[in-house]
């Protein structure tokens, strides 16, 4: 149970990054390691001030490689742990994101996306790291990523990221963007008892019977942490259910890696969350995630006013990809419009799932948001008007 | 009697995961000796093994984490200190030791080493220095001596090696020592001392790699390398680590640095008490 | 009803704080929705700086100002940069001393508020933005004065609260005077 000091119950005007930090604290985050980077720095700054107040730990590491490694260590030491960064740092973290995947370490990584590649546009928002969050580290694996579209969601979805990370023992990403991270908006923080918090599943057997990487039916193994007497060995090498390296046995690799992927696929129904607006009779669907979903909603309303049956499917969960929802939607609309702040990333997934239904990308890079009228025009074109 | 039953007769067996043996190290490798000295130190100190964590990186000695019977983490290449920092800071009740190699700690992981030393995080770092990347077949690394032959310096090494004890001291370590694997008793004592002390402690252990580095540089068998250590090593406690460069003629060993300095954890605790007091006063 | 406001000036004038005070008054102490976004160059001080606030009775979907209904200008550079964006017959609050060259052909309701001069009179030029907020409140009727004062309390350091509240009052008075003069 978290205390009043951890949850700033009430109505606030808050910056997105700050709301993210407060969400983490409300979720029970007790360890933050990070490295300054625009436009995510305010998260670290807030954590530096707040963690000590809530008996948590903040450390500024020497780089993002170290930040990611430190939160993995902290998670195994029993703490709910988070780091926050933007594209350049996210690239550095990929190495140990792979380690977190392989060792099934619950942790939250916030990426406040900015214009890229490379140093790109530090102060401008973007959605260019969506595929990187899915495939950025080497190998086959699966992760969870949520995309907030408001400051309120910077708070709410950070809590959800922690809950999902702890439930499925995987690095979980909050894919925010520089615009939302720096936006100030009202946040309503509920009382502690109204906030749903998930704690990690612990072993119910004695240490001599415990197999650290033997999954339950949900494909998630219960997690004993360091110092709890379970004598756990953790390695980034391919390992058996005891956690011991077995690097040349094809069966061990097969079983482990397939389970790491299957874990999300099998639980997708429980993980995936989408919002629908005006889709019941829609002929054109806009599929959006993150900040462009707001202009999309406005555009859909405009389209309705002008007699076009348009609707919006907003992806709160980006990974695992909401395949079922989109597959079903594609069968009943004539066209799909996908606005994203990149050169076209999620649109490929939509095309894959939508099959025969025409999918139109509305790409926007440079830092400006899609305007409602741009999306409205795209809807009009897609409707053939 | 099964192999495991045989194994468990060893007085230090309770600190090792019997089912993980035999180990992967080559004949004559020094890593087994280092592991022995390490568990000997744990035994002598009667450490609470349930509160003890070993972290290692990638490389031959990196496998040691999987042999010690306690909570242990075999991390990505170069990152054991960063990961160990997270463990120690998140749960200060745990004692955390890092066992890794010269390449892991000082090439790919060099930045983490100097910053953890600067922060004075309470960690004991033991480096097995065998002057090359043994596991990948003997490439040159940050400690490879000038003119030495490795697979990536086929015409002789033209890079100047790090003097690890000097680096560790300059970065702020509160305890810096160097031994060879010939100095088993002193090494075990040194590990004990480091484990009892608070702050960032560093022990370099010169360790033979007869099969890979030794063969290519015509150093002879493990026993010859041990003889060489006896011949050229010189114990000089309190010696200036800046002058303790390893040469073909001399390896200065001993305790170079042993100072007191508040640790990251201690300073944080002070700050914590101050802030909590302020908060309770409203 | 959605009202779009843009405040322009240079870094160091408290432009972003001004936006935050307006937004806080509306959505924390008032029951409207509000949103504030800012943009500025890489320099911490001196560069062009703008803060945009949207206030609405309904949920705010698109979070950016497309065409401001109200423009508050506190530097010549911001004037040049933003004045064309103002909605036709929109409201322009401008500090004439900071913007010596103004267009004559502008189709807008123009209110000149010598905020910097009034603030200087109070001994602290730094509160010019709060003087402007006072005038803003008087001229637009978008805010409840009590809620605005609460918002100022929330957004300025304690040590300077009295000064800021005085600055607000002075600005408010000035705003009321302008309206009276315009009406007569």
C-alpha cells in the first residue's frame, strides 16, 4: 500500500514528463537510474527530487548503457525500477533491453521520442522509434509498449507499464513523444486506494524445489529476488529452467526463445487496450496512437459533420500489436488512414493485418503535429470524395 | 561414489554449485585459483551467503558467477559494475562482489569502472588480468603488454597497456591491491579485507593463460608462468600505484591504497535523514 | 467554447510562466479544461519564446493553437513573428514600449498595456508578465479574479507573492481603465 506522500491525490496542472514520474512513484517505483537527455530530462529531475522523499533511490549514471544495466540490477534486488530517455539513449539501452528480455526482468523504460536519426531534433516530438522498441535489440523477442496521448495518460499509462512489466516479467516501454512530454495539462490523481497496483509473482515452493525459469501456465515464471534465499543464477546466455547456461542444445534455445515470444502472444488479449470512437457504422477508419490521435479525433468529428462516416481506433497498446481489433475492423470499413509522426512504421503492421482493405499513410516528420484539417483531407481522399 | 558426492567432500563445496562442474577453464588457467581464494574468503568471513551476490561480465572468469552458490548475475559484456551498482543501491543489505576480466572491466566496461570508483559505490571488484581475451581465442586488450603477440596483434602489440592499479587509485577506489595467482594466501586475505571494508574496492589478480596468451608468447607451461611470477614479483605495500607498471622484469604486488572515504550509500543515508526530518516538520 | 491564446516575448520574461498561470487558473481552480505548450530556441535566455494556452469548456482534442483568438505580445521580434497569425478581429494585448513598431492596418481589437513600465514602477521589471495577466483578466473576462489569484499563489515563489499580487492588481486596474475609455 502506498502512502499519501507517494500519491499526490488531487487536481494539478502538470507537465507530461512530471506526470510520468508521478505515475511511476504512484505505481511503487523505488529505483530510478538515468542520464540527462532532451526531452526526457524532466523525468529524471523530478525523480531526483521525489525518490528520496518516498524512500526510493535515484542515481544518475554515466550513460544509458549503465542506466539500463542498473535498473535490471535493482529489479533483481527487489525494487520496481525505471529509466527514462529519448532516441539516442534508447539506442544505447538496446543492449541491456535484450538482457532484460532474456532474463525476464520487470522494468519500465520511458522513451520520450524526438526527431531522429542520430542527434536529430532534440526539442521536437516524433514517433520514429516505434519499430526500434519492437526490434531494437538483437534476436527474437517480444515486449510491451504503450503510447500516451495526453498528460493524464503520461500518469495513467506509466502505472500500467509497471503493472504489465511486473505481470509479464518483461521490459515495458512508455512510448511518449517530445510534445506530450513537455505539454502542460490537467492531471487528476486519484487517492492511493483507487490506484490498481500489481506486485510481481513470487515462488510458492521452497528454495530447493524452485526452478527460476520454469513458467506457470501463463508462461511467466514466478520471480525470486536476490537476498531472498533462493540462490538464483541469472544469465544472458541461453539457459534452462534452472537458469544455467545451455548454449549448444537446440532444444533449450527453442523452448526459451519461443516462450519469450509466446508469452506476449498468448496474453495479448489481456494486455492489449484500444479505444474506439464513432466506429459502429464507419466506412473510413483512422488508426492512430499517441499524440496524433487527438488531431485524428477532431478530424473524425469534422468528417462526420461533413457527412463522411469516419471513426477512430486509438491504439493505447502498440506492442503487442492489436491484431485482432484491426483485423476485425478492416473487414467492415472501406479504407484506413494511419497518421504517424514518422515515415511510416505502424502503417506496415496495419497493412499486414488489414490485408485487402486499402491503407493510407499520413506521414509527418519535422516536429509539427498533424493538423486536424490534414487528417480530415486524408479521410476525404480515402472516402473517395 | 558419484562425482557430485565426491565433490561435496571438499571443505569449500558448500559455496559452489556442484552440478555446474567441471568448469570450462583450460588446464593451467588462473581463474580456478581466484575462485578458490574467493570462496575461501567467504568461508573465513562466514558471510551470510543468502545476502551475498556475485556479478560477472563476459569472459573466462565471467563464468565464475555461475559456479558460486549464491545469488549471481552473469551480465552483458562490460556491464557487471553498472548492474551491480543497481543491485547494491536498491538493496543496501546485500553484499555485492564483481568478478570479471581485464577486457570486460577496462575496455568495453572502462567507463562504468571509473564512475563506480568515483561514486564510491560499496562494491568489491576482482579483476582476473590475463593480458588478453582468452575466451574468444586470444585477442589483444587494454592490458596486453607492448610487443606481445595476440591474434589481433600478429606483428606485436603497439598499444600501451593500462596500469590498472593506477587507474583504480586515480578514479577514487578506497582499496587497491594487486596479487598474482601464486600469492594464494595473500590474495584470499586481501579479498577478506576488501569485503570487510566499505566503498569501492579493487583487486587485480595477475593470472596465467598458458593455453592462449602463454602459447603465443612462448611463456611455457602454467608451472613456468608461476615460476616467472615467483621470480619477478615483489611485494611492496603502500607503493605508489603510478609507479607499479607491469614489466617483463617486474610485477610489483601488494596493497597500494587503503583509505577511508564516505560511500555513496552513506552520503545518501545522511541526505535521506535530513530530507525525512524536513518532511516530518512539514 | 475553445479559446486559443498565444503569448510571445523573449526568454527570461516569464512567458511560459504566464501561460501556466492562465492554464492553472482555468483548469485547476476553475472547471474548464486547459492546456499549455511552449516553444523556444536552444538558448536559455534572450531568444524568441512563445507559450500557447487553450482554454475550453469541453475536452481539448487537438492540443495546438492553430489560429490564436488572443495574442499577447511582449517583444518586437514576437510581434513580427506572430501578429499575422491572429484571427481576424481577434484580441491583441501588446506592450507598446517593447513593441515600438506596430502595424497600422491590423484588423484586431488592440489593447496597449505598458506592462514593463508599470512593473518598473513597482520596482521589479520581472513582474511585467503578471501585470499583463492582470490586464488580460480585466479585458477578456475569461477568468475569475479569485481563481487567478490562487493560480498566481501556486505559480510564484512565496517571497515574491505580495509583489506579484500587486502587479496583478495594477494590471487589472489598467485593463479596466482601457475598457472604460474604449467604451466611452
